[in-house]
C-alpha cells in the first residue's frame, strides 16, 4: 500500500476529470499527476532524500493537496503544521521533526522569516512560497518548482513512514505521531467505505488541512477518484458560496463549524441542495445542533466519526441510519458509532481486561491503522501501545449492539471547537508566572465551543495577579485556542489524591453539576 497509488489509478480511469479546483485554477487528474511528479523532482533537488521531513505551514488550497502527494512521490515525509500555533510552538515542531524544506503561504511568511533570521529553525535549508503575490527574498516561488523535469515515484509504502502529525503532549511538549503508508491508505479506504464515497463526489476542504481528519477525507476521496475543492478556512459565507458555486456533495466539519453554519442568518440565501453528506467529529455534537442541522439541510445525511491522530484517525462511525428520532436506532447518534472495518475495539479496565457491556472503561483499539509510534519517544510509545492495543485515553461504554458511547476522558485533555488541548501544557505556561503557587486547568461547558479552557490558580502569599495578566502571558507563549477563556483564584490548597495529584474531577464538579457526563 502506498499513498500515491490512487493518483495512477485516477489518471488511468478519469484522466480528464477535475481533480482540484481553487480560485481560478482547475486541474484534471492527468494534469495533477504531471505537476506532482515535477514538484517531487524539485523537492529532491533541494537535497531532500527518502525519509527526510518536509513541513508545511499554510491555509487550505489546491497547492496543499499537491504538497502532500509530491512529498510522498519524492519518498519524503510530510509534516503538516497547525496554523493556530504560536511562533515558539511552530519552532518546536520544525526542529523536532528536523524538517529540511518548508512550504509556507503569505499568512505565515513573516513568522517564518523571523524564525529563520534568528536562526531558530536551522534544519530548514530552503523555503517555498505558496501564495501568488510577490515572493519574499530568500524564498522560492511555488510555480518555479514546475520545471520540464519529472521523477519516477519513489514507491515508498507499507510500513514506511508517510507523515508526522503532531499532537499536544500531556507532559507539555508535542508528540510527533508517526503514520505509515499502510496506516493512511487503510484509513482512506475506511473513510470511503463508511462515507459511501464514489467518483462523483465533490469534496470541500473547509476544515483545516493540517488536521488528520481532513487529511483522511482527502485521501479517501482520491481513492475513489472524486474531485477536491477548497476554501482557505471555515467561514460560513465562504462555505455557503463554495457549496452553491461548485455544487459540493460532501465535506467534513467539526461540530463548532456545523453550529456556526446552521445558525448563520445568511444560510437561507444560498442553494445548498447539492450537499448530500456532512461528516463530523473531533468533539461531541450537541443534540440541539444536529437536530437543527437536519431540519435546515433536509437533503443532507450526517455521519458521526470518532478517532484520534494515533489511529490515522478513524475508529468508529455512526451513519445516517442512526440520525433518527424513532425506531430501534433512535438517538443512536449520541453514540460515536460502531467500529469501522478492520478496526478492533474493546472497552477495558486499567489492566487492559475487557469490561462487560454497559460498564465504563477505556477504549482500546487494534488494527492496521494504528501508528508506528511517537517520533523519537520510545517510552511514551510503549505506554500508549500495549500488546498491540492502542490505549486511546477516552472513557466510554459499549452497548449490546456494539455502539460506543463516550462518557469521559482518561487523558487530561480538553476539546474546544474540535481542537485537542492538553491542560498540562497550559499549566506549564501559567507556572512561568512567578506569583503562581498552584494551577489547574480544566474544561468547562461552553455553548459555542463545547468546552472552554478555565484556569484555577492559587497565588503565593502576599502576592497578586489578575485575570488579564494571566491571559496576556498565555497568548504570548501558546496558541490562542489553548489559552484560558476565564480564570478563577482560590485561597485554599487544591484538592489532591493520596499520591499528591490535583483532583481535577473535584474542581470540575461545580461546573458540570447539571450534566450527566464530563464532556460537552
């Protein structure tokens, strides 16, 4: 199995069909493959060898699509960088991956220029500029990669490393999730299968392309020979315009995006009747939102997908048959569905022993989609994968029919607007403030984002600090979406366990007292 295989099939079967369309650019599958082989040639000319890492920091576009396939064609490893990171985090991802080549668009060029000027990303030897405006000095214009020379597919595949997808770390540092070609192709085939994708699909990349979920959709659509359309990022108006203009048939969104779309007053101004499928995941979907979405988009079917980066990412799916309000499957959309093909799941206790149906435990997963491990973090890998089973860190129960219901998180993680936020990382940032004695960061209910980051702080005696100072400090050091949306102060010591660990379950109770589970 190898990622680029789908390109060759599509050129054989659908050479003149649209592969990508963005702005005034449109390419067929035949044209795309030719461009990709030329870009891959240029990548190798930049002293990128097989297995070397190539990073990208950019918003969605057709060139992001070409990047992923060109890097694979060249035999290298792609490293998508979260566009919402702060400069120190971007620096860490690039340096930890030792990326030799970096692709960047105009939105992040200045950050990269400053990092390079300060010699903070020394592994990067060349920078490719993706945007159409004037290329900055010391960068290479993207279209200049399209030379007359091509290169044969490197044919790296199977257990060869394909991509490094970084995720937040409970120890305060990000972890590079190593996904192989097999991991990603198996997941793409699963996406195509569970989403009923076919060659007539018109997929809109509205969710960020650095995210594994959209990436999985990208490879899934390519596997069946569908067509890719792009908007730079999710803005309801842009989304409506794209669906209306290109007659988009399917997409993937996080629940926050669905919420923003169905509550936007302009939604009725556009013809969205072509939209037949919306996949959603990354965080739980509030029931009122999915109900409203089904009312406003009656021609659209909905698929609830659950997974994690370490699983490439798909583990379960709940399709349109469960998005009903009567009959034997009524309200099953509250679950995250059943295990997808090729994935084995169990709900287990702390010793890895499966618990009876209906009892709460941790989700364990096994299959060809499970990551190779964490990049250069053997100890963490051995803790995460035990006897071939990936410990997801998510607490859940499984009913007699195999439907999985998430009830809590074993890992200390907050999900806000579909983004994973590890509280320890935020706490480590707050602890840099010299007046802070104790700090605990938790997720609290939020109508818009599902959960909001809340910091609880105990100060050192005879010192003071206010909420604004805490927030300003965080915004300087970590990505905005990780920063606390609110701060509270307490004088009493934090509640702790016998081992001295702060009991966040106790701290969360006042905020979640009216909810039957500890996630929103």
